[in-house]
């Protein structure tokens, strides 16, 4: 596709349920990031994938959060047993480079609301 | 580990006035620095970046930023703002050789007539 695609665009769930958020990066981009955007918190780094290397999971807030990237392309962020504080916009981004100097292309995000 | 501080959560300014959005970073190694902008109801997009060389970098829409290594700052400036510049601006840093990009908490620029 022309850009980074995220689905769903909106997700409303009940506390305690599991949710899966999907990201389709730009074709050929080797790096993929997940960020969380909350009011007053800016963009919080969650996890980073680069090619076939082990992902950098240092930003995941708890063991309820996990992510995978299949075939070096599509990524899924899973939140288990959702809590109200998980409500936020989850952003995915991809880039072509490997050295941290490349422009990130962001998706439109998934607005997650936990009731 | 690197970190970014944007002290101003909101900056109100009148149209055609100059503006400076402040960004300070913390890192023990060489860094790359970025400014991203998020217009209302739109995704984030790159405004400008500093990788090396000239410390003054120019970006889209008339914005520029200056890298100051001694003050560990990368402030964003525009000499004359427009209503259409109303947006949230995020400063970000990555350490050379590493892909992880860390963002600040953002500064909301509000331009009024």
C-alpha cells in the first residue's frame, strides 16, 4: 500500500477482554515501531522490530502487552486482560533504514477505549 | 538511555508573530534529532531532522531548528506563523547506530488571529 495501514481505526472493549491491533507497514520497510499516545503523555515507545533481529521490547508497560511481526511485514500488538488505563491511541510506524537516521512513516492509529 | 524534554505543553501565539518551541535532550552518545508535527485529525509527519553537519536545519513550511550540543538543545523556530501552523509538535531523539526513537511529550502550538 501507499502508507502504513492500521486496523481497526477504533476499538471499544470491556475491561478484562483481550484485544489485537494490526499494522501493515510500507512494503520494503525493515523497521517497525509501536507507540502509545495518551493525553498529556506524548508518544510512549512500546516496541521496535528490525528485520530478523530480536525486537526491542523495553517500552512494553506490562506482561499483558505483547507484539509479533510475521514474515518481516505485518505486526500485531496484543493486549491481554485490558484495563481502563490502556485506553489510548496506538500508533504504528515503519522506516526503511537501520541506523536510526531514517524518517518514520506513521499510520493513523487505533483509538482504543476500555470501558 | 536517551530522553527528551519539551517544557512547554502549550504555546499560544498570534498570527504573523515569531515562535520558538523548546526541546532539550539527554544522551551520553552522539544523537540524531527530529521534529515531527501532528495537525488536527492527521497522522504524524516529519518536519525536519538533524543528522550531522550544519547545526541549522531547515524543514517544511518555513520551520527551522538549531542543534546546540553544549546546551543539548534542538529548539524549533519560525519567524512568522500562520493559523495553519496550529498543531502538536514533537521533538524526538535517537542514538547513532540505534534505531529506537524516543519522543518528548509534545507542545501544542495555538495560533490565533
